[in-house]
């Protein structure tokens, strides 16, 4: 049996790609920004804040959670979400390293 496409890349490359793919939607960026700005767990404010349907918000939250960018806790009948600190730190570090690795070449293209 042949290799899957992800097997030829490092674990770090695959993890970074998963997180960035989850972030690659404007609603998910807005959700992350809202959670960060609130600096607290968010339980139900997103529907009112973003103007999207509850089902749509839930799907975006699921994608962000599956990528490990947010975590959720059950409080009564609702789930409250916040940033997952370790994943956020890893993402920040990896992107900093990635963007910092480029230096402009003088005579290129």
C-alpha cells in the first residue's frame, strides 16, 4: 500500500496545516477574535454577535475544536468555548518561525 499524502510531511507541518485550514474562513476568524477579545469562555453570545444561524456557528466551532484551537466545557445545557492555550502558543511559535525564515533576495524575479 502506498503512502498517504500526509505521511510524507512532518508532524509539525501536518498540525500547522490542520490549524490553518480550520482558520481559513472569515466566520472562524471572527469567532476566534471574539473569544480572544472577550478574554473569557463564550457560551451563547456568538449568534447575537456575528449574526449567523446557531447551526452555522456550531459547525464553525466544531471545526475549530477539531483542529485543537479552542476547547469547550459543558455548563448546564450549554457548551462554553475558549482558546486552547497550548495550541495557540504552538501556532504562534510555528508561524513566527515560518515567517521569520524568509529574507528578501536582492535579485530575485
